[in-house]
C-alpha cells in the first residue's frame, strides 16, 4: 500500500506504485487535465514519475512558480525541435531557463536572420498544436555519447562525455526530436501555447571566449496569453525608457570603446549626477555621518588580510610598481577601517559613521556590461558604521527608515526586502554568522517590513539585507544593502576601548542606499522615462522669446531665476515659437516660459508645464513660488 500525503494533509492510498498523473486523476479529472508535473517530497518531477513509496505529493500546474519553470524549460526544447526541423544541419548545445524566459545555443553555418526567427516561431506553434507526448528514457553514459555522435550532435556528445562513466543520463523525446536533459518537462507539447522568440545574440561554447562562437536564440514563455501580452507591453515601454537611448537624446552621457565600462558625463548628465550626490551628502550630514575620502590604489597585503585577494581577486584590476602589487579598490571598506584605526577610539565614540562617495573599479566581463547600469568604474554612496554589538540592531532599524525616506524622495514607493544568508565560501565562525543573520532579520521585523530569505547569497564576510526597488513598469532593481560584518575589523586589527577598559573589535555595518550612482541614475532615467522631477532635472526652466523684441526681457527673467538657484536656459533664436516649444518639450524640460510683448509689459510669463499643460500667464514671482514648492516637495 502506497500512502500519498497531499498539501492539505489529506492522505490517499494506492495498492500499487502510482504515477504523478494517476495521483492527479484520483484527486479529480479537472486537475489531471491541467497537471504539468508534480512535487514529490519537495522535488519537482514529470507527471510520468513513478511513486513507489510513501511520499508527500503536490500537483504542479501553471498557477505555480514551478509550473512556469516547466513551461519555459519545455519551450526551450520546443525551440530546438523547430530549429532542427527547419535547419537539419544545425547542432544543438544547451538551453536553460532564465528570468522571464529561456534561450538555446546553436552551431550553424550562417547567422540566423529575423526571417529565420519568424519561421522558427511559426514551426514551434505548429509542433505545439500536434500535442506530441514528451517521453523520458535513460541510457548509460557511453551509449548516450554514441547515440548523439551518430546524429552529428558533437556538442551534446561532448557534454555527456564529461559526465562520470558510471552514471546514466536521461533523454527526452517529442516527435522526431530527442534531447539530453535532466528534466522534468511538461507531459506534451500541447501545453506550450504562449511564447515568443525575442532576439539572436552571440555566445561562446561553454562561456569561454577561446571556444567557437555559437548563436543564442532568446525567447519568452508564459502560462497565459494575458501574461505574455503584459510582458511584451512592458518590454515596449522599457524600450522607450531605455537609459542608453534617453542618455543620447537628452545629451546626458555617452560610452566609448576607448574606456569600456566607464561613463563620459556631459554637462547635463553631470548636473543630474551632482543633484543626486549633493542630496545624498545632505543625508550623510543630517544623519550623523562623517564624510571621508580614501585612495584608489591599495597594496596587495591589505587585500590579503581582508580576504579579498583570495575570494575576489578575479574581479579586481591589478597593477604593479617597484616590485609591489597593488589593486584598484573594488570597494571602500578596507580604507574606512584604516581611517578608523588612526587614533584611539573609545566606546563613547561609537557608533561612528563614515560615508564616502568612493570610486571603485571591478573587472566585469565585457558581455556583462550594460549602459551605465553595469560598468567597471563606478561611484558608491558607501558608508560604514562602527558600533558595538548592543548598538547593531538599533543602527539597522534606523538605517531602513532612512533608506525608505530617500527612495520615496526619488519617486519609489515599493521596496522588496531580502535577507541574504551565508555562502559556502565565507570567513568567520558559524556562531558569528548566526548572530549577524538574526540581527538583520530582527531589524526588519522591528521596522515592520516583510522579507524573504535568499539562502547562500550573502557576501563572503557577512550576511546582508538587499533592498530592491520596483519601478513604474514593474521591474525590480536591487540597490541598497546593509551588511553585518564581525570579521573585517578583526582581520585588520581595528579596536576600540570598551567601558571595562578592554580592547574590543567593533562590529562593522557596510551600507549603501543608492549603491552605484551610475546605476541609480540609469534607474532614475528609466523610472521617469527621462522626464525627471523638477528638483532633479538638469534644466528646470527654458525661457523662450517670441520675437527679437523680447530678448532683453527674456534675459532678465533668466537672471532673476538664476539668482534664486534655478537651472534655467534662454532660447532667443529667430525661430517660430511653436518650433521652439516642441524642441524644448522633446528635451523633457519641466517648465517652458514663453515671453511676448504682453508678458514683457506686465512682468509676467506664459507657463507651459511638461506634458503640454498650459498653466496660463502669471507674474514671474508667482511662477518662482510654484517652482520652489515643486523642488521643496520633490514633486
């Protein structure tokens, strides 16, 4: 007798071993129709999986996260099936699930074209309609190698040959196509209905640039037509908001192959940068931080003591001078410890909060660079709090409240909280990690924040809270962090004199609110679609004259606003006023002031707000008050 325990605690008994599909049918015919797989004692399996012992079983449908994963995984195989049907000479390599979809890498004699992509997607739909069963079988490793070699699939054969000889491998067949895969998969191709191929990109075999280049076809797949359409609509909106596109159109910055992974800021972009930096500088000042500045290059011996040389060296830029090894700093924390160590510190000095707009460099792979969102050279609003264990919890609670206010000022209302726990490669004892992880979780509970756990995602020196923003179109951006570190101060022998007279190592809290300023500015540009709020806009006001007769008055308006600290520009060109209005509107300037003879005579301005809003004619002093209110309230 096989006892099956269902998620609601009910128990079903079967006289013989039973498949997941049979369990679903026993629960009800409706569930059997929508079953994509099952979870047996927590492990996701095919519906054909045979259960031969007592087990906890849940049926996986497209309502479950695991169901969506099955759909995407199986759609990747459907893609490979269609490619082989249309291009028999193509060789298939690997095709994993990724966020929002999947990809599959192919070796083929010529580049795939957009027309090829359309044909492949059409064939995928035809194959899905055939509703062919997806059937699993197992072969000994060497037999599987021979099987794929006979088909000319040398990449698959190479993958299987790397598996230990005493292991069997699983293959999945749908129609004429069979692929190597651990599974699980949906029961039949008919379950795959809502997908779209997105693009083709280059990729190296096994991710190694020394190997041959393959073609990677990306696709997306969803459980319902509505979900697919929402995602495609979001992508369309994201394309309009792309910070790289807007950076060019609004003349904010550019990227150049002479310095890959770094940013060339133009005057308008640097003005935006300064507004963000100066805002964060006020946050430092108003919340008890001392701003510091450390050097860019530090000796190898320091990085060895902190553990970075061993754990992080591949991401560091290394240089040498006079037979000494140095590294460009990838982070600011060791420098802040060296500052802390200057002079004797007492428990009365704690908590001691250092903040730095520290420029860091990390040797990111070229393929991972993305506009100003992922770069090699960046500046962090980096801070470190040196405190006692008793102070640690209060500092974490206060930091979360501060971060929430900052994000609200920048226009973000929704924050996702995650606690990233100990990774396998780490420093420090388990007892210390227990204490640090508990402190972070307790701080979020006290702050009234619901949070998720991210097992194994912590830094090598301590666990962290990750603060993730959700933007205007639903995308998520991980920005802020708070990390509890019991190890680094000890490694660099930083101490304070406790009330007892004993010398102790401080707890070190690593924290950043916006994180990389480059990345955060990119997020801001996309959040606001380039239409930055007045307090952040590089140009807050454009003053436009209708004819030459108003030039002098327009310049007077400009000078008046400049004295009030407004970022204002004049357009006195001999162009039609509608042309000038349109041009400045395209630059997403918050306010356009039009001055003609009537406005000149009355000391007034005709005000147009962004979005083609005509606010009418008003005295210049009234407009100044309105703008000041916008800036003060960050609206």
